[in-house]
């Protein structure tokens, strides 16, 4: 039978990148005790007021069709939120989607097609390559260098641009590195995009999970970039509600108008009862993100302390988000090899860096969404495994 070419383009970009995570889940289901540090799923519960609002709305009959742009209460809340960041924002600058992932897919579909190129910092979030490939466009990696704390450099972006480049897919705070771009860096990157006539898609889902001493900056906030920037986000991370799938895209009025039929063709509206919960989440302060931010910063410090002085495992301190990278190249193994060995021998599941691009091949991504004592145990096992690997390689041969 014949299939559309999209199935070929995405054949190697689906759940295969989560193979270790899925294997760990299977082992856990079979009764093995696994420490799971793979996916970024908040370990705190949503505020009960949000759950109550979703339930109230369902029982009030808010289970019917919505419209393609978004429910009025959510749009009002989004205008209020983004008007604090930039003047002149109206409801016509938004489209609602079921989560950031769907927003990324819809936005990318509206901007590029076969033959186009999309610039992305490498390391990158695991689904980005698939989102780009789904349109027929190709990814143009821009190296994010450890010595620059994985901050995208304007000069590296400039060097990477090819004639086919149409879009820069930006992510700050960044997954998997935890890098948070400064306002000056954003301005320099934006100037490159202006001079080369590039769109900017800014994934800002970790906006509220920035550690102390660092401030959030976005190209959406700069008036000179307003006509070329689309910000995508959701309440999944900020309000610990990933399963509710509620997100949005914020961009130029003309872009939103042109993308609206695409969005309507995809899904024709989000769930009204979830929209009511989202409107409440956006219009009132909840301490969920504050608690998570403190937890993740404290846990990142625990990981750093665990390997202080180690010459085998090197933590890469994050500036935000819910992950930390560990450089394991000194063991002689790459991240993929080390991660599978760690699962087999120590029953600790982490994400191999290869799931996040070529530049992350020597790293492990550690999720900071477990209690401190569990995290400490996992780090101890990682250190012990690293020591055994090197000791085994250095052991002398005994010839009989």
C-alpha cells in the first residue's frame, strides 16, 4: 500500500528517541525498582482551584464546541498577560491550541514547506526535528557551545544561515540545557534575523521556571521584532498541568489571521472547560511555579555537589527549567552507551544526550522532578558506575 511521504520523513523521529524511557517503564511495570529521571513531568499537583474550575465548567455544560481562535476568557487573559510585556497587544494576536507541541506544529506548518530550512540550536528539544520534518522543511543545526553555557551566539547563527533558511526556532529557557538568554543576546540574535529576513518562533514554556539571578527575555517583547516573532507556550509546566493540554501562539495579527484556517482544519477549537481553567490560571497568581522553581534550583545544586571534584562526571549548571546535563565523556562512553549501562546495572533511567541532537551526544539529561533523597541515590549510582567503567578499562591484562 502507498503512504504519504510524511510517514517516511518522521519514521525515525518518533518514540524511538524515548526508547530508554519506554524500556524503563516496562521494567518498572514488571516489578523492578527503577529511579526514573527521564521526562519533564512536574512532581507537584496542580492547585486545587484549577481542578475545581475545570470540574465546575464541565458540570455547567462547558463541554460543547469552541471556536478556532480560542474562548473569550482565555483571549482576554492572554491579552492582559502579554500587554505587560509589549504595548499594542490585542485578541487578534493569539490562537489557542491544545498544548505547546500542537502550537509548534501549527505555527511551523504555516511558515515553511518542502525545500525551506529551519535554524535550531543544537542541543535541542527532542520533538523539534520531527515538527520541522513534518512540513517537508529541513533542520539547520546551530551549535550551542558548553563554554558559552549553551547560549545561542549571534555570530554562530549568522554563520549557519543558508539561502533556504526561513525560520529560527528559539527556545529560552532551554530544554535540555537550562540556558536562559539575556535581553542583549536576544537583541543581537534578533538583529541577525532582521537583516536576513527570518521568522522567529520562540518556545517559552519554561518562562516561569527561571532560577534566581536570571531574568526572562523574549524577542516577542521587542517592538522591532514584533512583526517576525511568534511566541508559543502553555500552562503545562507553569501550573503543573501537562495532561490538560492547553497552550497558545502569540504573534502578528496578519500571521494569526492566515494561520487560523490551518488551526481550524487541525482541531477546530480547544475544550471550553479546559479553557475556563486556563483563563483562571493566567489571571491569578498561583504559587505552583514558585514551589517548582525553588525545588529544581535546590536539586540542581544537589547534583552539582554530588560530582564536585569528579573528573569523570561533569554537571552543566542550568539557569532555569527542570533538567540538568551531565557530561560523561571522560568515562570513554558516549551518553547513549552510558545511559543504557546505567539502566541495566544501576536501575536508573535518564535520557541519553543523543535524543537531543549531535552536540549533546556526550551528555545525559537528568530530570529534577524527584525528591532530594531519590536524586542523591541516583547520583551516587551514576558516580559508582562511572568509576567502575574507567577502572575496568584501566585494569591490566593478565596473560597466562
